[in-house]
């Protein structure tokens, strides 16, 4: 049986080779990101900055992030469309064309996980969103909290949250622009949502510690 670690490493190296063949300056211009170093770019992602080139994917400290983030960041460059796509309407993950069987994963591992983590902790969620650069917006009455994130340049996310009450459990919805699939495939968008969940939890724990 193959070593899963070696499979991940092979996949990572293959993605780097593909990135190395890109006209990185043209991709950076279309995505609205900065070039950095020789054939590299600086990509902001939920309050963190990553350097991506044909040699490596690194965080601000020079460390390689987890495999999922490496895939998301590389494919973000590889799938960059030639021109701005249409489709600014907000849709649920299920509403994406190729979400398919990942809809259950996304519901359980992203939306319900965020709801469970912040049930009864609305101020902590508000603080966590703000700490990740989220723009907390005035709710329209349908939700207790609405936050907009520039998850990646050209790929925003919209979080809608209702806290638990005497009748209903807490509920979270995470929306994408319809055109998000022009920048990342459905699997990468699911991983992006899971990364948001992870980062919100981290900030939520820090908020608990402060209190």
C-alpha cells in the first residue's frame, strides 16, 4: 500500500511544477494580487498572507501550510479565468454546479460545526469574524449576524448566523458568489469553508481565554 504522505508530497510537487509554468505576472494582475520575488505571488487568505511560487507554498514565517491550503492556493492560480466571470448572486454551497456529494460534508463539517461552536456565543462569533477581517454587517432581521469575508481576492464569502433560542438550535449558512467556481473547483471551495471554520474556532477559543 502506498504511503499517504508520499502521495500528498507527489501531488504537491506536481502542483508546484504547474505553477512554475504559468505567466505569474498575468495571473497576479487578473486576480488583483501582488507579485513577490522571482515568479512568486503574495496571496491574502482570511487574515493570513502566503507566498506561492513554483518552488514552494509558504506562510509569513516560511513554513509550508497544510496540504489542503497548498492545494487551494495552487489551484487558485491555475484556474484563474482569462476575464472576469459573471455571476455575482449569492448561492449556498449546494447551489454550486459541481457541489454534488460534497454538500453533506459541507453542511456537517462547515456550517453545522460553526453553529455548534458558537451557539450561545454571539459576541464571540462577532469578534472572531472581525479578527479575520470579516465585515460584520447590520442584520436585516432574518439573521442575528451577517459577516462578509474577502476569503481570497475575487472569492468572497458571506456568513449568516442565527443563535439558538428556546425553540430552535443555532444555524449557520455560508454563501459563495455564483462565479466562485470560475476561480476554484467545488472541492477547493469546500476546503476553503473548512479553513474558515478552523480559523473561527481558533479565534473563538482566544476570545474565551480573554474572558
